[in-house]
C-alpha cells in the first residue's frame, strides 16, 4: 500500500484547483503564499464565474459535487 506524502497531497490539491478553475471557465489562476505567525498562508483566486448563491453554504460538505 502506498501512502502519499504531504508534498504529494499538496501538489494534487493544487492540480485539482487548477483543473477545476479551468473547467469552470477561469482563464487566470493566482496563487500567493506567505508566512504568517509561523504558518504558511495560501491565497487562491481565479477569474471564473464563482459559485451560485444556493451552493455557497454546501461547499465543504463531504461528497458535495456540482452538477
């Protein structure tokens, strides 16, 4: 059984974010990282259309998927 390292999980998360943004119509994906109080803070933004108001509260639910 293979277990992913933190680095591999982070790389997969960024890859998924980029793929999802492109699939939703974004042409620009901006990722910024900085240190803050001993932690790494990552800000992610794109120029896509965003989420419909009726799904905003459901984002983060386990197994929630759009469309």
